[in-house]
C-alpha cells in the first residue's frame, strides 16, 4: 500500500468524488481487508463517537455527515452498515469509507449492518 501521503492524496480525490486508479483501488481494498479481518465481530468504540445509519451510496450525504459531525481524525465515527445500494455513488462512497478506515483505523468503525 502506498505511504500516508499517497493515501492522503487518494482521500482528497475521493472526497471530491474523483476517480482513483484501478491499481490504487486494488491496493486500498487489500489493505482494508488486512485491517478488517483482524477486527473482532464485536467492536469497542471510543466515546465520544458519531453514529451514522445507512448511507446507501449517498455520497453527498456522507460528505454532509462529515461537515456536521466533524472531520476525521478529529471525530470518531461508527458506520452501521448498508454503505452501498440505491444511491448513484455507491463505489465512491465505499471507497472513501475504506480509505478513511485504512488511514485512521481507530477512528472509523465499519460494521456490516442488518442485511
């Protein structure tokens, strides 16, 4: 996986709803997988935390959540699953969440959701 400066660049691109290269997506997914498989099914989350319900691929709603709740890493976030589906920006939404998880693994908690 790229260094933190490359990851920061990718996060900035994703925040702007810009594409990142296919090789970067593959590397990001591989690194996220390494982190996520090591996490327990039951997660402890440091308070205070901002809890976010289903996003369903609503990229601009996700951006608004960060605007209202505070930026990562200044704020802890718990995302309750259902990251994709219904919205037009499912891939962009999920990639931004994955990139933030990789960059700030103790500040972003991603759980699977209810289905």
